């Protein structure tokens, strides 16, 4: 007896678990500053649209890499507190 399973995810989704390095974050912040310094009046409509899309992508990438990081010491303290309480 065989059971076939199908995935409901689409093929265009990216599932990257890599984290952003500080150098990459700094480069993205510099790019955002460059974009902020631009004058939108000098850009064509398609260029403004591309810049908006780039800004949204950068902000999304920056937000995705903001997480809660616990050091090993903090985890040990939390475990000890849980043991003492329970």
C-alpha cells in the first residue's frame, strides 16, 4: 500500500534560512540612504516604480532578519529558573 503526498507550496517561494551579515545590513542601509537622497522629480515613472520595489524588498529583508537571539548563558539561566519554579 502506497500513499502519495503532495506539497501545497508553489515553486517560486524561496526558503532561505541564512542570516544577514552585518556587512550586508550596512550595505542595505547605505543603499536606503542613497535612495532617500535622490530627487524623485528627476526619475521617470518606471524608475520610481523600480526604486519603490527595491526599497520594499530591502525593508522586507531587514525585517526578516530581526529576530530574538538568546545567548547560551541566557538559555541556561532560563532553564535554571524554570527548574526552580517548577
